[in-house]
C-alpha cells in the first residue's frame, strides 16, 4: 500500500524554488504529479475496501480526506493564479 504524499514537502519546495535551475513549470509539474499520485492512492484504497482486501476503513477514510484536501488546495492555488493573471491583464501599460 502506498501512503498518500503531500503535494510538495517543504524541503522539496525549498530546493525547487531556491535552486534556480528548475523552472516554475517544473514545480507545477511536480505538484500535479504528486496530486495525481494522491488521487490514485485513494482510488486504490477504495478498491481494497470494496473488495474486502482491506479491513482498515480508517486508512481508506484518511486516504480519501487527504486526496480531497490536496485537490481543494490545488484548486484554490489555481484560482489565485487565475485571479492574478486577470489582474495583470487589466493593468494599463
């Protein structure tokens, strides 16, 4: 069983943003891949619970909540980026 991982750990985020060699696009790509892994891990836990392979419903619920919170965070970050982009587009040059 793979445990859900956070979108980006503080050390990963610090190394990506502080290194200068990685681009913002790489950071976004890494975050989206981590979000995808979290979602797939939750799906696997649901499958195990449904088939009776896993009797630990607590683990399934935790995986589902982690995936939901990760998705909500990613959605809010996306909304902030869209709002910032729209604000920049409204600026007069």
